[in-house]
C-alpha cells in the first residue's frame, strides 16, 4: 500500500522535472541565436546630449514592460517589421514583456516626434483621451530625455522591406508553395489577365477599395480601419506571391475578408495581375469625407396630385 503512494509521488516529481528540464533548462543550453544585426542600436553617440542606454534602464525601472511588449509576431498588424531571435542577443535584462495593455513598442522609434513622446509620458490623456497609461510626470528632466531617446531607438535597425515577404507556404521555399506555384497558369504580367482581374475586382473589392483602388469605396465610410489605398507607391515593392498571400488570407483585425475561402486560386491570380497595375507614382491620401465617392442621391419620381390622395376622391 505504502509503496504505491511512493510510486505516484515519484511519477509526479519526475514529470515536473522533465517539464522544467525540457522547457526551461534545455533551451537555455541549446538555444543560442547569433546576432541578427537588426537588434536595437542604443549605444550613446559621443555628441548626443541624451543616453538611450540609460533610458533603457529607466524603462525597466518604471515597469513599462508590464504593459508594453517588444516583439512583433506574424499575426500582429500595424506594429511594423517582424523580429527574429537574434535581435535580442544583447538585451539584458530583456524587455520582451508579456501583456499588451498598451501597444507593442518594437518599432516605436520615429513613429512620433520626441516632443510628442514627452508630452504623452507627462500626460497620456492629453494626447490619447481615455488612455489608461499612468502619467510619468514625476521623472526628472534627465530621466525623461533619456527615456524618450531610448523610445526613439526602438526598431532603428529593422528594414521596412522585411515586412513585405510572403510566408513560406506561398513561395518556393516550401513544398506547399512549390505545388501552388506549379498549379499557377495565369500570366500575371499579361494585360489580358489584368483585364480579367478587373472584373473580379469590381465585383468583390470595389465596394471597399473603390473602383480605382483609392481605398474610397462607399463601404469605407463605415469602416473603422480603412481599406488599403492601392495607389500608394508603397505597393510597388509587393511581389506576386505577396499580393496573392494578402488577398488569400485577408487582414486580421480588419474587415478585409479571407478570399482564399471565397475565390478560386485562378481568380486570385487574375486579381494579382490587376492589382499590380494600380500602384502609381504619386501618393494620394484620403483624409476627409468629401473625397470619398459620393453616393448617388436617389431621385424619386414627382408624384402627381392624384397619386398623393388616391382615396380622398374629388378635389
Ligand atoms: C498600466 C499600463 C501601462 C504602463 C505601465 C505604461 N504604459 Fe504606455 N501605454 C499604455 C496604453 C494603454 C497605451 C495606449 C493609449 C495611449 O497611447 O496612451 C500606451 C501607449 C504608449 C505609447 C504610444 C504607443 C503608440 O504607438 O501609440 C508609448 C510610446 C508608451 N505607451 C510608452 C510607455 C513607456 C515608456 C512607459 C514606461 C515609462 C509606459 N508606456 C508605461 C499602457 C501603459
Ligand atoms: C469589407 C471591405 C473589404 C472588401 C470587400 C475587400 N477588402 Fe481588401 N482590405 C480591406 C481592409 C479594411 C483592409 C485593411 C487595410 C489596412 O490594413 O490598413 C484591406 C486590405 C487589403 C490588402 C492588403 C493591403 C496591404 O497593405 O498589404 C489587399 C491586398 C486587399 N485588401 C485586397 C483586396 C481584394 C483583392 C479584394 C477583393 C477580392 C478586397 N481586398 C476586398 C477591406 C476590404
């Protein structure tokens, strides 16, 4: 009887150490990524007045990482280029964070002017009404300036082009991708394909993205996250595979549907051929309601007197 209890206890203890060993100890020993060259560069510049490395210590001291993460994942949108393990080799202690009470700060550097960052740290509500971020107005001038200098370095060595790389399932790098590309028979460079794509676009996409791809279709009015404006020069860097991937998987966190579920592969390749013809040289921004496609006013026929009062009889 007694030995049976001991067996159970032993099993529990062994399982516990097996889990700790395989998830904590083993990775510590065998996981040694080499520097990626894209980690943050926050060493002090000799001429600079501020010290980003010291700012980083203040970031840790004030517990910014309780609410802010510093890692972008494939499914994150709007947080900029993705990170690699090697980005963190020099980061001790790391400030990856776990909770996203506030937005991810991986690529925060340069997103706002330093004066904005400072004003926001002093009084978050002044710039973001309803923000629950605490005020850090008690920081000394030196602490504040160093902290802002640190924020401005975040992501300073990540190239934006890395954002524009289709996942392996869509490229020759995986068997699935190879099969997909082998099945592709649409010539995405041909005018005829673009023409075919145009029809599919008008049917499925124009309501949101607009007939000319300016992101100003009638549905755009009611969307919190506006449809993409394909005429931005930014889209010139998109490869066929990347266009295909974006159309197929939609955009998480927006109303952009996953067209992989709706359209055939062939139709999506035709769309790619058409989308590629849209990007233009000049940036055109929609920043007020008047620029949206006006909805045609419905014209009702003028009613005659008789139609007005059909049952009243007489004048
Ligand atoms: C209690 C949680 C919390 C803490 C602690 C916190 N923040 Fe925030 N932070 C937020 C929230 C929520 C937002 C989003 C609303 C806003 O912008 O104010 C935010 C927004 C931000 C932004 C703007 C990001 C963007 O791109 O819009 C920056 C920069 C920032 N915080 C930096 C810091 C720094 C630096 C610290 C530490 C000194 C810190 N935060 C501490 C919750 C927090
Ligand atoms: C219900 C509205 C809606 C419809 C319909 C729609 N989209 Fe979108 N689309 C969006 C929104 C919203 C986004 C997100 C924009 C953003 O992330 O800023 C988006 C984003 C995209 C993107 C990604 C752009 C980028 O920045 O990488 C592509 C590509 C795209 N749409 C293509 C299409 C195509 C092709 C169709 C038709 C087959 C279509 N969309 C139909 C709303 C729509």
